[in-house]
C-alpha cells in the first residue's frame, strides 16, 4: 500500500504544520471576509489558483464576499475599439463608450469567475467542492459628478450597500460576487472603483477582514527603499500618520492607493484590512493561516500582546511547552501545577494564540528569582519574542525588589550568556531551590544581576 501523498511530500512537517494552522481554522470559522482581486491579477492568469484558495476558505467555514476589479480589461476593450481612455484624480473618466466597455468586461469576468468556481477536477483543490456563486444588484451608486472642472460622466461612488441581502446570501453558504458596477434609483449605470466597492461592502457588513489582492507586495518598512521588508502589522494610528504624509495617489502602485481604503475600513469598524501581492502563489492562505502572514495588515490596535497570564491561558501554555518537555529541553509540568502557578507566568499572545511564555518564581529571602519554562514557538523563533519575554520578566523581578534572576538550562546556555547571564556553581542556588535541584539532570545554573 502506498503511503498518503502528504506523508511522501512532507514526512516530518505535515502534522506539526497542520496543528499550527488549527487555531486559525477555529478562530475564523463563521467569520465574514470581503476579498477584492485586482483585475491585473486576473489578467496575469492568477484566477484559477485564486478561486481554489477561496474554495478552501469556504470549506473552512468562512463567509465570503468576492469583489473583482477590471481596470486592464476595460482598457483592452477601449483599445480594441480605438477609443482613448482618460483618467483624472486617480479615477477613470467613463464616457458612453467606456461604460459599454466596462459592462462587456464585467460580464466576461463574471462568466470566468463562475466557471472557475464550478470546476471539480480530481486531484485539484476544487475536487468535491460545491460552491454556489450569487450576484445581483446589491449596490446603489451615485455619480462622481464634476471635480475641479472635470466631468466624470458615468463614473460613480457607492451610495449604499444592501448588507441585509448580502448577509442572507452568505449565511446560506453562497459566495457573493460583486462587480464594480452600481445603479442609481432611476436605473442609471455607474462604473465604480473595485476598492470603493470592497471597502463600502466590508464596512456595511462590519466584516472581520477586508483583503486586497493587488499589484503591490504591501507597505514597506522604509518607503524610500524598494528592497526593504514588508511591514506585516501596521497599527491604525501609524497608518493614518503615514497616510497624512503621502501625496494623493493616482496609480494603483502608489503607496497610498490601497492604504487609504484599509484605513477607512478599520476606522469604520472592520477589524483588520490587508494588502497582499497576487503574484505570490497562495498569498491569501498564507495571510490568513500563518502567524505573520505575507502582506501588510492594518489593525485598530496591535494584535500581539505581552502580558501576565490568566487561568484561560493554561491550555495554550501546555500546548506550547509540550514538545519541549517531550524532547527533554524543559522539565515536565502537569496541568495542575501550571494552574496553581499561573500568576507567575508571562505570555505573548497573537490573535488569540499563545506563542511564548515564561514563569518567575521568587526567593525573596535570597533576593533572587528563578525564570523557568522560557519557551517560544518554533514558528516565530528568531523574531525577538524570547528577548521581549525576558525583559518583561526582569521588570517583574525588579518590581519585587529582587537583585537578580537565575535560570537552569541544559541546552540553551549560550542564548542566556549573550543576554548578560553568568554561569555559577549549583551551590549558589537559594537553599529552598537547592533542595529541589536534580543532580542527575545536571542543569547549568546561570545568573543575571538586575541593574
């Protein structure tokens, strides 16, 4: 009998990886995501893989609204008709010919998207998937009008989103598909911006996430350095300050183009908004189901919390330290012991998941304390979380009026030495701790003086 495919491809990593994803599967089941795909991504041939990833999110119990863009498709239609295209203030000026081209492009794209959701080929993520797609006149629009002397004609903004009708559709398990088109109460058609449609819909639904699949990789940490890393989590206040210093965007690749929509969404009640690169295969899955994601997330407040533990954290701490107890890095602790000592623990929590912890056991008569069970999840090691926990534990010890902290370790001696710890003989230990010292384990004792 042949082994399962996953075991062949990931013999040692599949099970740990799948377990690491489980907290996000639980957290997002029943949540509402508005996902917007730029027309450039569809033109680049990313539609099939994108729809497959959406089908996976749907299978995980996420309620989905999909908004598609069609900038390059409309431009292509205009070129085919020999009609010039015009833009102003970062928006298309939609005359009668451009409106016809937009309607043709939208109809073709809706057909392609519905066809992609209908695929059920074996050996693909769409096998056994049944995803119904619902579209309709969910949007009421208003004209842009005349701005600085420019008549935008049939270009419009979203006036109202029929959130109740969309909610009824997604609650039945359907994916709602929205094109950037809206109609006035008199039946006049308006060409809308995909970003405006997605943001307005996310706000109207009070969605849990708004995700843009775009031409850009996200917001870079250094705006003047195209090689700098992506800022994976941007607090709303920081995003607003950044936006205030940026020029008015005129192209989708301008920094402020998508960022302003993310800020607007978060300011009006959407918990998190994201900017992701469509060029990266599986960007949507990586953003939703990994700790740091792949693009930029704008959030009203930092999701990562360094804090003292509560009894609700016991299960997360046990799950975190269990692999290290199993391989002998940590001394085994049972649940009752952690529950009893939970007030001694400091944890790092990100989006409801415990990714790091440490405990502080004071020996006030000796003016010192033991830091025990310092653990950081393998998925985020190397990002400074261990050092952040250490600094928090040092602060707690200083607050108790203690002069030093010590650790017992068998495998991580060099990490502590780099951070100011010195090795001492086990006889240095406070008498109460010395009586519990396991001479068979031969742990090294390291001490750091608190200044």
